């Protein structure tokens, strides 16, 4: 009799677990299914607030350190925290066994991306837009786009990898290596592509605070949380009660980040719609090009999906804080170069979300 009761309790527990899993899947599918709708709403909302309530953008804009927005940093920190909770330092150490994805990342980011961006920018501005945009502005827009091409992603790739359900451990290693290479190659490549003869600025403070807010702090907080809870409750309880319950935080944080970005640029979007549209076209083309270079390279090298996804994302995405900071130093606040880097910020989230969707839809093609 007692055994029958125990079986019944086990069945009920199993049913509750299955019901919860189904509910979570429905909620996630609902978000995924209407993702383009949520993104469009956030873009419209952010733009409207930025244009009709410019004091909001001015007030939020006062809070920044080395061109890193504190409001955006806070939202990104919260958004990154659930991702970092999944990081196991033991698994990070295993990354060295699979060097191919890291090599793909380095080659794309530093031997391909800056040059394709410079070429695409020149073709669009000097040929396709030669009669639409004045020569001085053409040159400034080209410079801004080159700066975007010189600044591959440093943190948001973790979000794209998380949404694609790929290997965030490998993505973290790729981000870390990429940040070190930026310190070495960013200035010489910038001088070469922009033809700058004077000192090329490398805003170390911007790099430092971006990495601190977007990677180091959430990673440290998550590592401490993970250690304390697993020690007390065990890994199973930690994954069921903490990680699963925080899955909604990252997608929500991403949408809030999108609203903030468009609040800051709402005025420019309304005042310069044609030029923003014209600049966006080559930037979007470059993003898809770099993504597919990484995609097909990973496929050719038979890199499994979990490592192939971050390898394709990291070059396609941009370290826009760095490119904006350098544009401000070299060309000034009201320059075309700065506007071009800002357009890079505007197209980043919607375009990268579409690439996440493409990568997930083709997951079975990376089953090696």
C-alpha cells in the first residue's frame, strides 16, 4: 500500500514537472514567434520617447563613464547575469581541446572584416550614393563604417550565443581573446584603413569599463552565486530553481536595451531619416556577409553547432562603444563618422536577432 502511494506521488511530481516544462516552452515559443513584433514595438517606443521627450535622453545621457552609458550598462549587467550563471570554469578549461573555432574567429575579425567593411563602405558611398551625398559627408561616413569594422563584438556575442542555445563557455573565451587582440591591432589597422598619420586613439578607459560592466562584474557575481548555492543545495537544485527561473531575464533585458538605444538616438532618427537609411544598407550587408563567412567556414571545418554559432556571431556583431568613442575623438560629436557609428548601434540588435534565428533554423547542418 505504501509503495503504491509512493508511486502515485512520483507520478504526480513527474506530471507537475512535465506541465512546467510545457508552460516554459509555450512562453519561450511565444517570445520567439513574435520576436519581430516585440523588436518593432521597442524601436518605435524608444524613438518616440527620444524625439518627443528629449529631456529623457539628456537625463540618461548624463550618466556615463568613458563613453559607456551607465543605464545601458546596468541593464546589460542584469541581462548577462543569468547567462554567466551557466558558466562552469571546468568547461572553460576544456575549450583548448578545440582550437578551430577560435582560429576562425581571429581570422574573420582581423584579416577579413575590417577590409570588407572598408571596401563595401567605399563602393556604396563613392559609387552608389555619389549623387545623393556630398563628398565631405561620403568620406566621414566611410570613416565611421570603417571604425565599426575595426571593432568586433566584445560582450553581446554572449547574448546571441545564449539565445541560440550554443556554447557560452567557448563564446566567453572568444570574447576574452578578442579583447586582448583589440589592444594590439586596433590602432595600426585603424591608421592604415583611415589613412591617419597622427596618433590613432585607443580609448583604453572605454575598453576597460565596457569589459568590466558587461563581462567581469556579471561573471564575478554569477560565479559567487553559483559557488555558494551549489555548495549548499547541489547542482541539480541550482539548475532547477535558479537557472530555469531566470531564463526570461535575458530576452526582457535585450528588449529594454533596445528601447534605451533608440531613446538616445530618437532625435537623430527623425531628423536624418534618409541618411540613416542609406548608411544602414551597407552596414546590414556587411553584417550578413561576415556572418555567412563564419557560418560556411565552420561548416567546412566541421565545427559542431555549439561552437559554430559564437564563431559566426562574434565577427558579425560590433563593439559599438569603442567605435563611437574613437569617432567622437577623431571627428567630433556632429560629424558624419559619429552618425555612421550610431547607425551601427541602431541596426545591431534587430539584425543580430535575425542571424540567431537563421543559425537555430540550420542547427542540424552542424551535426558532425
